[in-house]
């Protein structure tokens, strides 16, 4: 919905969509990358093909995956990330929520210069704290993040010092929405965002890049969910089917003193 009185205040920008080329690879579901101290992760931002809601789309992806690789590490580990920009736009990577040296924070023209198309940049990411984090660009997030450039990082304490109670399994979910029209992606603005004030609200919901998500569990099984809202405007009111009992144990600010 458009705010009252704002309907005609549309930014003047040429429509833009990622280029369709015959050599664009099909995207694949994310891989899990186990990081040990000192490991190097090679991360390439590039074009991918996807089919969502019956429409064939050219989108973006890290390492050809949707979302980008799920990075799992232990608190205290340091990884080196070799970023290659195979996009048609400049980009960076911001390590959202991770306390790290400022010049690796991925903010263009503040902590680093943008990485041009065909360029490379090396990040050094040290995980000082356990928790769930995510990574995404800080250049034209309205395009690059919306088209699929995001991924999660799950940092655990050592086995001797768990930071949350034991559970039967863990699920890391990225929640997103995508705006489609009858032909495919609704165009973006070439020179500037066209939905800057209230953001770009999608009409297709995605969980880890897919329009549907379900999970089979045994009676009495305890599942811990880590949710990340990667939408550029929408907030979510989450619910679980089949009357499953839920409790919240932590939020962006850390663990709760009392579970809710």
C-alpha cells in the first residue's frame, strides 16, 4: 500500500533488471561450510537462474547458491574470505552483527572502496561472540540483497560451554519476500531505488529462497529455530502449524534472562 498523499511521488529512474545471458548457471540450495580457525572461504557474487512461482528469473547468488553458504564456526575462530565480484555492479560484503576490525565491515566509501565488477577483496572475519549472524552487500541493497545476496553465520560456543540448552536439531531460516509481476521480476530503478520511503514489499514469500517450507518432527522433539529477516521492508508475524508449542529464548540483543 502507498501512504496517503504519496501515490504520485514516484522517483524518476529508468527501469532495470539483471541481464539475461545463456551462460547463467542454475542456482542450487545453500551448502553448509564448516569453518575452522584459519580457514579461507572463497565467495563469488554472481548471476544465477531460478524458477519461482512459475516464472523464470535471473537473480544473484553467492557461490551460485540460495541463500549463500551457511557458515558454521566456533567462537574464537578467524576466517579469511576471498570475495570475487562476478556481478555487473560494484559490491561489498557486510558481516551483520559480527564484531570485527572496521576496515573489514563492508561499508562502501567508509570502511572500504567498492569492489568493482571483476574485482576482488579479502576480508578477515574474527568471531568473538557466539550467536546467529548474516552477511549481505552494502551497495544497492534494494537490488543485490533482494535478488539473493545474503547468507547466515552460526557461531557456537565450544562443546564444554554451550551458550543455549541442548536441542534435538537446529534450523537456520532466512525470511524474504520478492516482488513479481506477470512476466517475472518487477523492475528496479537503474540509477536509484524506486521504493525508498517504505521499501519494496514483495508478493511472494520465501524461506531460505523457496516459496514453501515444512519440517517433519517426532512428538516431543525440540527444534531450535534461528530466524533472519532479510526483507528490505517487511516485518513478520510468525506462527507454526499443528499447534506446536513455542518459546523465545533470544533476540537481536542476545539471550533473554527468562524464556518467554
